[in-house]
C-alpha cells in the first residue's frame, strides 16, 4: 500500500514517536530546580520577553520535551539560561539531552511551509531550512574552545542578521545571560588590578568602604527576577556615552578556557594577533591615517543619526559598514593606525549594540557591547572598556537585574584610567548612581550623583552642548540633559516620582530639539509618571508632544511606548482629552515596520 494511505499513516507516526526515548537529563535538571513544569515554561517565557520574542509555552510543552521531543534549537539556549539562573551554576545546551539532526530534516521543508508540530513531537516552523543559518549564526557567537577567537570575528555573526542579502528567518534570539556578566566583572577586575582606579584618583576623600574588594572575591549572588513593571530607564542615557581615544594598556590576565557550549567570554585569552587565519581572508594593505579618520567619521555620523531619528534608520547600513571592517581589524599589523582602527570598531560595535537594545534584542546587544569592550582592550583603550561596562550596567538595570547592574557599574568606575576626562567621569558616576538607587542605597546613590554633577561642571563647554558641537566624540558626549535624565531615573528608582518628573522636565528643556528620539522617550516616560501620580491632563499634554516627536523616529523603544498608550489610557476613555489622544493613536505609526 502507498505510504500516503491514511490507514497506515497513524501507525507510522506512532512508531516514530515510540522510538524517541524520554529525556532523562532534562527531567533530572528540572527535579534539581524544584520547579513545576508550568514554572519552567513561565521562566522560559520571561527570558523570551528579555530578548524581544513572545513565546507561548506551557506545562504541556515541557511535558512533550520530557517525553523526548525537541524545541527549536534557539529555544534550547533559553532553556539552558533559565536553568542556569535557577541553579546558580552554568547549564549548557549539551546537558539538556536534546542533540538532534533537526536542522537537516527541516532543510527539506518547502519555503512556504506552515508552522506545525512533527509526528515525533519536534517543532517545525516556516522557512525551516533557514534554521541552519540561524543556528549557525548563534553558534558563531560561541567562544573558541582554544580561547584564540579575535573579537573582530564575532562581528560577522553580530552583523549577519541585518546585512544583505535578505534572510528568510529572523535573527537568532540569543538569550540575555547573567553568568556572562558575572564572569565579565571577575575577569575585568583581575585585569585592572594594576591600573589606577577612578575613585582613588578623582575623589580620594570619598572612597567607599571595602565593598569593591569583597565583590571581587566572592561569587555574585543570583539576580532577582525582573520586576513586574517596566523600568523607567532605557538601555543607557538617551544620548549615549563617549568612547575615548586609545590610552595606556595593562596586559590582560589570562582568562580560564571557556566552555565551548557557553556564550562568549568578554575577552579572549592572549593569542597571536593578526594571524589572519579566518576562512576567506587574504592579506590587506595596512591602514593609514585616512582609513582611521574615515572610520571615526562614520561612527560620528551613525551616532548622530541614532540620537536624532532612531536606530531603525541606520541599522542595516551600520551593520554592513561594520561587517566590512572585519578583515582590517582581524589582519592588521601592530601599529598606531591599527589601534585607531580597533578603537573605531569598538565605537561602531557599541552603536550596533544600542540599535539591537532599542529593538529589544538584548541577547545580541549584550554580545555587541562585550565585543566593543574586547576591541577597545585590543586598541589599548581602557576608557573605552569602562564605557562598555557602563552600557552593560544600564542594560542590566533596564532588564531588572540590580545586582549585576551594580557590579558592572562599580567595575566600570574601577577600571577607568586616571586621566579620563571629566565628561567620562560624569558618565560613569551617573551610571553608578542609578545602579545604587536600584539596589535601594539612597545615600550612596545621591553621593555618586553629586560626584557626577561636579565632574560635568568641570568639562569643557564643547562637550556639553549637544550632538552638533565640534568636539563631540563619535559615540556621543555626555551633556547636562543626559545627566538630568539619569537623575530622573535615580529618583524613580528611589520612589520619588515628584523628583523624577522635575528632572525629566529639566532634561527636556536642556536637550537639543534635533534629538527627536531622545526627546520622544523622555516625553513618554514623563507622561507615564504623571499618569501614575493622577495628573491626567498633564500626562495627555506630554503624550501629545510625544506623538509629535516620534512621527519622524524609527525606534523599537519609541514604538513600544506608543503601543502602551491605549492600554494605560483605557480606564479614562470617557475624558475629552483622552478621546482626542486616542484618536491620534489610531493613526498608523511611522516606521511601524522597518525590517
């Protein structure tokens, strides 16, 4: 009888299902966590929210996995991260007992295949063959077992999701990994032990107790679950931070060899630089002053566009330009020009991370920030490394991990060089202030904010006049409006909504009118704070200004803020000011889809 005969199909499917053994490894891990199947599914769903994907798993999905079925390979990384957070130790994908050849089978599916569940329980989605690409891209973000991966090599994987030709599948949703941050803090503190510390050099009278030393010697505790309400802050200040020119470099300590099934360490072990062994590479001419100047000018342009119009306008062009720098960064000879190219690559990787974070792809953003830190380290730029840590701290704060945020903010301050300029010092201290406030330490938070204010007062005028200033660095200079925004975050974290509203309004008055994305985000946060205080009419005025600002912006965070408006205003739908506002929100949002 033909294989398609319906009388034989059920038996064939059942036979295939019986050949799949139960997943005892996953069951043992789940029993160790003392989670129910529903709790495990809920934890995976929360991790999906962190990286901007919406999953609909429940206890029945977990039951299928325990009986031997396998989810999408990308979801397996989320499962491993959820178990790692619960158990307080690293759990790799290989420990889940889900090794398969699913990608090979899925590659035979037609390009128009609809999402379905296979007869053996495996999940198959549209364009299943493109899973090979997505999984390979995610695997490229894993560390080299020998520890010899150059940070430029990871740029190929970080830019592949948005570099032409168009891909059939979405970028791999790399999980946001707390263990990666903990290892970063430990490694960076050991590497910076011989460098002058920012507090010791800048404010010797304000040295903190021996908390840094304690934090560097014990395993950081597991971060708490993300809060149930959105944090009032963004990934970083709306205007971003400044990456500095190369300075003195202390040779990094040798890091332990990473597990090949884990996510990338923040700095590769010392290796022979510029071996140019990557597939498809060939020797290239050494960069000159013109190439270095071009890289920095491109970084300046992309940073300016991101602040003004949002990352949606520059994402593809930024990724394409950065992917073209992989060979020069990987194969250049040791020289001042090559270090300048590496510093420029660090700035561009930092900007790519901001774009990914703006789109809520926090796993990719985390790795792009870490790559920026590695490139800055290769460029002998400890100030750039400190600024990348500061960005990672802000990201952890936004995602509801206050302990990791505080550890990273402290590491950023400790690792900054003694000759860092006042604008950089202010940026680092402001990040520390917000992290202290999120941890509930009001005294330390206000002290750090005071140091940031004093340092910014000492900065030259051309570093505080906005993106059009002639002395502006490519990744943005710290300005008064940005510090006021951080101050509003601090007060919101401490529960002082009145102070947060005051500082947000001051930030809007000080911020240049051309920074439309930054102004739109501030207006949205101001409106939500006003509404939480019962000041409905003032909130509607701020939302009206928000809608006017975001008309020209293509930003994931701005779009998310716009989508929250009808939900927050629904209880007041009978009010006249609310009706007029809701009528405007029904109009199509500019840039609702931008690739």
